[in-house]
């Protein structure tokens, strides 16, 4: 993560931590999968529709740069967004505000780009799309774990992520990798969705376990995360997507449509709880003081204080801590006592990245870690717990 230089002292309030383009969005939720072909994009668009039916204002960012599919499923092929005041105006279809790489290219144009170019587009979607006020922004991620996922996890202030999988062992195995990636960057897992979970006969109502069922629930139990629900195979969902009209817009009351509505309601509940929890630990104000101390105002009113030297020798990055043993490899004697903090930036909704005067800038200091190591007079004297009461 690159931390931009700034004049010292540097100061940011809580509102300035959020990227300007995302500032009016309450919940930002990544919809992810470990591999392609599990129906992630179909789940994303139908979850968006279900949340809208619950009365929410919903947006959908198609971040699958190399394989954008949302324009087709929302009935907006061959349409382009307007550009106003150097920002892209997202399209609105079926009440969903959305933006996709597929709106910027012709329908049959392949995206043959290296990762840095794809990152520029993702940056545009974060900073230069006029999303407006939304209750939810769902981000349809590309499959797998890579630069796009990492960039969004660190810059989009995610409320959490939903992992979409199918019951097969190979899909579950790869989904575990995606789940672990989000855990490593401290993005909460709001739940797991098992897609293509059996087939319900529309004549007799009997369920046939074509690909087996239950793997998603088992994985949720394994990792201690919510299981949002299972969506059975449904030809109506496929046909409605091909026709550019999400299944919930057709008035369908099929088992799959009912499952999507149920999952969306659970997702809304978990997202609200996570939003409240995270809001209780995000700093209200961070400032580099003239003496290079780092001052942090926490939501409970506690004014935390940190010495630059203490932060540098307690840096948690892989250069300073052995990843296997957990032992510190940095030698405190080689760190100048007069070291300074030159800049900082927030990383998602969970950490600060600090740039020190010795050039070191790879450490991500989780908010909980910073609170625990507070060096203010009250914490040093033992009058404060040095942790959150959430």
C-alpha cells in the first residue's frame, strides 16, 4: 500500500477516511468467490434486487474487469454512462444504480490488460463514480484472490464480504482460500451463500441433489461465520438474467427467488450489526503532532497518544516480525530515537498505514492494536483498559 506524502502535521477526521466517491454509502459489501462458474454475479444482482424490495437504496459495482456481466443481466447492453464534472454517472436499471466495465466497451471487445491498467479502472470506480446516497453498494468481484480484491479491501471501506460457492468439493476448497484472504486483511465475513444447491421440481416440489448440498453450511461452521442460505438451481434465474430482467422483477415466487429474499434479509441484519461494531472502533480523528507524536481520538472520547519510536519498533509487518515464529526481527537499537512519522493513511475500516522518516511504510496498524498499545498518561498509569468495550 502506498502512503502519500503530506505536510506535517497531518490531520484527518473520521469523514475524511472514506474515499469521496463512497462517502454517502452506509454499507459496502463485497460479493466474492474463489473460482468462476459458481453464479457469483447472478447472486450479486439478485441480492441487489432483493435489498431494493426491502426498501433500501442499492448500488452495484461490477468490479469483474475482465468478465463484466452486469450490463447484460440488468438489460443495459450497448449503453454508456454520462460524464459530468470529471465523474461518471452510473446507470439506473430496475431501481439499481450500477457501473460496469461492460458499459465502457462494446459488447464483443475483450479486456486484454495487465494488472496496473485494471487497477486504474478500479480506482476510477472508487473515486470518480457519482454513487450518491446508498444504503448498500454491492461489489461484484472477479473470481479468485488478486490485486483487484486486495485493492478494494484496503481502499473501499468494506463493511464485509459474502462468499458464494457451490456444493462441489473443488468449489468449496477454492472458496476457503477466498475466505481466508478476507480474514487476513481484516474484512469481516458477513456470510456464505451456497448456490446451485439442488434442483426443486416445479411439478412435485421434490428436491434432487444434483451437485450434493450442505457444503456451504459445513464451511460456515468450520470458520465460525454465518451461513446465509442455499439457492437451488432454477431455469427462471438463468432465463431472466439472459433477458436483462432479474428474476425478482418478473414476480417469480420460485424456491430460488424465495431463497434470495431470505438471504438478503439476513445479509441486511448482519451488515447492520457489523456497521455498528466497526463504527465503535474507528478513530474519530487522527493527527501527527508537531513533535511527531500520533494523536488518536477514539469513539468513546479517549484521546490516545503514541510515540513515533514506539510505533516503529512495534511495527507488525512481515519485515519486522517473523511470520512463522511471531518473533520480532527488528533491532530497536538500529531505530533512531528521533524517528518521525511523516504520513499516514487509513486502510479499509480496520487499520492505519504509517510512513516513517527512515523510509519504512509497510506496516498496517490495526485499530484494536493501536488502542491496546496507547501511551497516553492515563493508559500508562493503568487507569484505562487500553481496549474497546464493544
